[in-house]
C-alpha cells in the first residue's frame, strides 16, 4: 500500500477544538503546515465524511481517519541547463525564469527544472525546502515568467522565508488582461482556498474560510481592438503569496489574463481578427502561457545586511505582444 492510515477518537474533552490544532497535538511528528496540506487535499475524514478545512471545529464525538501518503522516492538529477542568472553570491542566487519552465521537481516531472539546473551550477543549496525543493524559497507558475530567489544556506533561507511571512518582500508583476479595468487602481482583498469542484484550481472563499489574499493593481495602458475586444496592460503588487493569487483575483474582478483559460470562462480570442489574433493564439492561447511576468523582486539580504531590488524586462513574447497592441 502507498498510504498510512491513522485513527484518532474524539472524546467530550476534545470538543470545540480546531481539527488541525487537535491532530498536531496528538501527532507530534507531523507539522501543522504538513497536516493542513493533507486536509486541504482531502486526506482527512471525520465519521466517514471528508474534511477539507483545517479550521473546522470538532462539534461531536466520533473518529478521525487521516491518510498519509508514503513519500515517493526521488533522485534529483543535476543537469547542465542554461540559467538566466540576474545576481549571485555565496548565500543566494536570483534567476529570471522563462515561461514553460518548472521551478522544482514533482510527481511525474523530475528533470529540466530550475532546481535540476541549480544542482549542477551551485555547490550547495539550503535543505529547508526538503528533498525535492532544495533552495526553493518561493515559486511562480510554470507558464509565468520572471524573478525568483533561491537560498544556498539555511540562515538565508530562514530569513527570506520570514520576510515572505511578514510581507516585507517586494513583488511586482506585469500582466495583460481581457477587458479594461473598471478602476485605474485598487486593492483586491479576499480569502482564497482550493476549489472543491476542481482541485487543480483555487477559488474565492467565504470570509471564515481559506486564507487571506491581498493584491494591489493599477492600470498602465488600455487598448481597444475593434468594437468588442478591449485589453488592459496593468501591474500588480502582492502583499500575500497564495497559489494562483493574481490569476484568480484578476478573473474575480472581470479581467482574466490573456492565455489563462483556467480562470477565464469566455473565449475572448475567438472575436479577434488580423495579425493580433494569430499572434495571441500562437503565443498565449495554445500553450496556455498566461500573460504574467514577475518583473520586480526586493528583499533584505540577511548576511550582506542591506536591501536588494531586482527588475526584469519583458521577455520576448510579452515585448512583441506590447508592440502588436500598440501598433494595432
């Protein structure tokens, strides 16, 4: 079997406790963060009913069954890959990721990731991220491009992780969306959780569910393509780092990203015409390359003891998109 099952009985003394807090008190070897991941992935049942919210409180007697998948064995392969190195010292390395590149190995994908390339390039990477994520402090989606920082030692990793936790990291993104933003600037603040309908997607959650997500946006330029199609070029600043946060938030306010079919219900591209239509379909619709680029990254270097800030220009496809929109 590939799973371990743990049974925990609920007594009258356990009522009104949060289920994640209660289980981590019982299972000392299981971190609360790991447990919360298991719960949101549907690995916990209470009286044969699946629980997907770590914050659920125990309201009656019964039995909890926690399914813990056995870890898969992976051997990370150092590969001599071409890395776009923006900055490097003995403690960390900042890379510019291409769209289509995965950050670290995972199920069914243990080669040609940034981590594979870093293992060949660097002598050491911090071990805090685990077996599959050495040096990984944060991630961006496979089909998103832009700046990432990796840690080479645990002191640097801990410091950068704490900066992400306290929201002192500076992160800005460039993006192109369908439709003109209703407001020139604004802040989107919602709770986000994994979709109960499609586990590969995130969803807007109720105020007492999920995790808080805050995105500031502002309009840079807008384009009218014929009578029906309108496109916006905007920037976003992240105050939290939830999975698919920008993609979900922009779709939530009616401005899904170009190329992001996961969070766009409308086939806007079907109404395009001319050269712009062929360009967008070739570069964004078919490969599902959402028009999103991590263009600015700023943090405090714990060992150099000073603030660093890095900027990344448009990759070629976004540069050409911007030109096409301007010339259309």
